[in-house]
């Protein structure tokens, strides 16, 4: 068992660190890694990595993947909204077995709740599901990713997770 795990992905300029001790320890470890292995001394570990600015207007959030990624479809699985004026939160999750695509299902629910045009609610976190094209036999791969700005994302380090990271960058959600 390792006490500290570093995952560096140069093409995404991403450094993931897993360690006991919380944010302060992880921040110091990131600085040490960048200084020792990359020769970068001045890094800002508080920099925002994820942004939901593109998710404020769901109609314009274009969850389409480049054909070379091998993705069949992508959809917004859930969204957590917070009210700007009062401390209320609303969680919307599209369930069921339907073949969702894009943001249509969440937009439909928001419209039914008369929240589709509301400026009082803004996204606090989202969950996106990416369904990959089936290759060979067996189940098709599917990755669900939860994103909560400024720095929280629950992707792992499998090959399909790297593709999802590229998609997040393409959509303007991964901004580091």
C-alpha cells in the first residue's frame, strides 16, 4: 500500500495526488513534485481546475464528443442547483433506462418545474455520463463523472477516464 500516489498526465497538464492529510498536505506534495520532477517552482495549487460557467445555460452546453474518441453518446445525468438569494439547493437526477443524450432530459425537468428561465438558480455540481461504443462482446463501457468546482472530480485513471478528461477540456469544464 502506498501512502502517496502521483498521477501526471502531460498532455492535459494535470497532476493528481492522493495522500492522507487533506488539502494542505496535497498542496505541498504538488509543489514538491513540480519543483523536483518538472523544474517548476512557482505553482498555484489553489487555481480553479473545474468551472461550470458553460453549464449555466444548459441549452448551450454541447455535450458532443469528437468521433475519434469512440463515444456513442453523452448526457447530463444530474445537476445540483443552489439558489443565489436563499440557502436552498435542488438536486435533479434523470433515472430510468432511456437512451438519454445531451442535456435534454434535465432541461425538460427544469421546464416542468418552471425553473428553465430562472436566474435565481445556478449549478453547484453536475454529473455527466459518457457511453462508449461497444467493441467486441460484453457490456459497453460507461463512465459517470461528478464535477464540483473549483477542484473536485471523481475520475479514476483508466484509459476511458483519460478520454473523459479530454472531453471535459473540450467542453470548457476542465479549465486548468
